[in-house]
C-alpha cells in the first residue's frame, strides 16, 4: 500500500515537473531565462523546455515597433523664445537581454534622453528655423537617440515633433502674417485672372475687326467684279441709241440727287461717250429738286443744240 502511494506521488511529481518545464512564447515576443539568478538564454517564439525550480523565465518582451508619446517640454530657442514641444518616438526592441539588463526603466530613460536631446538641438536654432526645419530636427534627434539607445537594446526608427507651441503673442503675430500672405496671394491671382481676361477680350476684338475688314474687302471686290461684268456685258451687247438715252437719263437723275447747282448736259444725250465725259461742277449748296433736272434733261433730248441748265438753290 505504501509502495503504491510512493509510485503515485512520483507520477504526480513527474507530471508536474513536465508541465512546469514546458513554456510557450508567442509570435513577435521574447522571454529571458535565468538559471540560478544568472542570465542563461533568450526564448523566441515557439515551444521551449526549462528546468523547473532551477531556471526562471522572465516577463514577456514585445519585439514589435512601439510608440512613445511624451508630454510637452519647455524649450528655449537661440533667440530666447520659450515654447512647448511634444515629441513622438517610434522605437523597437532588438536585444531583449540588453533591454532587460542594460538599464533600469527603459521607458523613463528614453523620455528623459529625448527631452535633453530636443533642448540641445532647438537651443542652437532660432524660432523661424525651428518652425521651418522640423524635418532636420527630427532627423538629428533620431540619429542621436538611436546611437544612445544601442546599449539598451533599443532601435529608434523615427522621431516626430508633433506640436510646436510658441508664446501667445508670437502665435498672434504669425497668424496675422499668414493672413496677410494669403490676401497677397489672392490679390495676385485675381490680378492675373483679370489680365488674362483682358487679353482674351482684346484678342477677340482684334479677330472680329480683322474678320469685318476681310468681309468688307470681299464685298467691295465682289461689287467691283459685278460692275465690271455688267459693263462688259453692255459693251458686248452693242446697245442701241434708245437704251443709251435711257441710261443717260438715269445718270442725270443720280447727279441731281447730289449737292450740285450746275450740270452740263451734252446736246446729243444719245451719245453715251459724250454723257460720261461731261463735266460736273460742284458748289456747296442745298440739294436741288429732282423736277428741275428732269425738265432740263427732257429739253436737252428734244433740242439738238447744246445748252446749259442752271439750277439755283432756294
């Protein structure tokens, strides 16, 4: 009976020993193993066996990239402007052993180191440089922090200045300056738009004037060609005396519509050549009546001798 109890006890102890010796480490994590209080090895993801009561396994350490958002720090620039800057540090644990045994409280150490580095870098810059050279400050801080944290098993991947808050009076001045700059740019854009609009209008008017002149030229050319064709057709048709007499009468009517007071009528109005070579003498006066010209032309047709018809204005 005693033997059975001893066997059962041994079985229980072996099972308990086996259970305690199995350790599982999850993905992207690591755990340090101490043997008799001294660092022995680091367990990565997977199933591992340890010696219970002799080896002790440490807390889980995340190997994923972490983000540390530190509270705003008071920083004085080179031109003695005090402002608040808060930083964000992206880091990753690359050596679990150094992270556990290299420094006490790595998070606090990283925060203090970040604040000190930020003050040193910004202290060498003026306010305008600090506001416009944010990328430069970020890169310098990343290099300095990465070198300093190598001994802690930490790699700093990126540093960002999240907020830069100058004093209130400087913020008001900056807002006024930005507002004035926006208004200046708007005025420039408006002026450029009006300039382009005026240029387009002027070009449109220019093209319209060219088209009107071209249309007038074509109209005059067409009219001249029509008159030339009509005259040629008349000449080619060899008109008789009656037709020429009628055309001469129409010509006298046209002359009567002008401002002339004297018209020389040829004795032989049937001779179209004599009609076209007659002299028209023009003296400024009110328009003569059409009836006087018609009577004069009728008398000239009836009488073979040449005479002069004089019209006097009222």
